[in-house]
C-alpha cells in the first residue's frame, strides 16, 4: 500500500481526514484489488490495535452517525458512503466487514443459524415448567415475567423465626441460544448467560443467610447489600466452590466442560472457598478454582473483557479457536467440527457484537487468519472448520 494512502487511512479512521483525502481514498478503493489490501491492512495494523481497548460502543455509534450526517450536508454522500460504511463497521467491531464490497466465498451457508435471544424455562416448586420468551408474559402470586426478566415480589418476605421452616425453591434454566434476567426477592439481580441453570428460594427468611446455587453455566450477580437485608450475607454455591458476599457485583463462570471455575469481581469484596482454602477477592481480580487442585489462583484481569457478554459483546484476547467455537456454540445453539486438530490452536483477538449473525462473526475470524488457513462451512446448524 502506498505510504500516502496509509497516512490517509490512519487519518480517516481517527476522524482527522478532510474531504479531499476522503475522495482520494475513495478513488483508490474502487481500483481492482485495493479493497482486499485495505481489508488486510485494517485488520492487521489498525483493527487489532483497538480490539482490547475499553470503549463505549453506543458512543462510537453516535459519533459515526454524526460524521455521516455532516458529510451529507456537504453533498458528498454518494462518494463517501462506501468508505463511511466500511469504517463505521470497523469501529463498531467490524463483524459485517465489507460485505457490500468483498464477498467471502469460503464461508458456505446451507442452513441459517438464529442469533441468541431472551428465553428460559422456569421450574416451579410443584414441578410445573413454564417457557419464558421474548414477547410472552407470565405471572402467578409470587413471580412475574415480561419475557426478558423474571421478578419475585419482596412482599412475600418471611419473618418466621422457625429454624426448620422450608422455603420453596425454583429453578431457572437458560437453553443454548438464550439469556435471561432474574430479580430475586431480596433485590439481588442476576443475568444468566446461555446454557446455564440456577436454583434459588422464592423468598428469603429475615436474618438468615441468603443462598443460591449456580448448577452450571455463567451468571453476573448484582447482590443487594446486607444492610438492606438485616445483615444477612449472600452465598453463591457452584460444584466446587462457595462465594460469600455482603453486597457487590461479580461474574461466575462454571460450565460443565470446564475443570476451572472463574470468579471475577467488579465491585465490593467477596470470599471464595473451595472446601480447603479461601481467599478474598478485590475489584479487578479473578479467582480460578480447579476441580483437580486445592489451590485457588488469583490474578488481576481486564474486567471489561471478562464481563463483555452482559454488554452484548464477545471479547476474545489471544483465545484459541476451539474455545471461541465453544462460546459461539452456546449463543447460536450450533455444533462444530474441526477437520484438523491443528486448527483448534489458531489464536484470535477481537471484540464482536452478539447481535450479529454467525456468518458475520465467522467472516471476521476467517479474514484475520494468515494465508486463508481457516475456512468455515455451515451445514444444518453445524460449522465445519477446514
């Protein structure tokens, strides 16, 4: 790529290019082969540099829209819109990168795969199951749902002092291809990711510990302070660990295929126990509890990356393609097959929107692979990696 064009491209992507420079870049783009060069340059030299930075997605969208409107006022829209579209997609994580200009022939699509959405199955104390999904309402004497979240009424708080009082429990199961919000009776909010299940009481007894169990999957907890609950601590149990909370925000990831359970603290302070050891976590720290070891590892992490899913994003940082495919399979409810074990080791870094199609996601992953070493085929909800 000509050095002058490189300078113009960098200036454009940083919103510093003037109209003459934009027009010159436009003329260069329409020449044969230059879109491919532009595509490669953006992903290797610019795209990866912004991947792991903390930024406001909605703010970025707003700025891009304002810029497009400004160009429209100057009557340059027709000349500009190809570049504006391409660059805006890049700045918004680039999943649909150049679909209008550069058709990706290596992703073969035979059957559409649906993007994940709000859905869950509620199991009531009597064993009845209720399907919860977007646009569908449900209500009984203790709980109601608007199709996006499930809420329990605080009016049912028990004041009983009987130690042996039995409190009914409900289960909320999030299938593959789903997510759902849960508002517990004490004011605690839980957002559950795809392929997750939680057990919890329909109400809490004043003065007693508040306990829930994440049976499997991933959940983000915004726990109601103990000050609002007569000093009662909040406990989250998983298959090999227990988290003691007074009031805080944290993320727990405990999928069945993983030997390691990760707990990431956003605010406050929590105590993590695995039966033999215990540690205190502080904000921006993550603990890892391995089912094959008594050791609890603690490290500093980028919280934005770890909880990106609650903001509608996938965030991968030097992540293997095998781990990426497991994440995508849960959200898009699909299966995948690697034709070669070597392809599992392909490393990708990127921030991608969960609202985009699987075709767009695979497109950007494929285009970051050198020498087209990764190709995808979609066939009957199965992705074949060749």
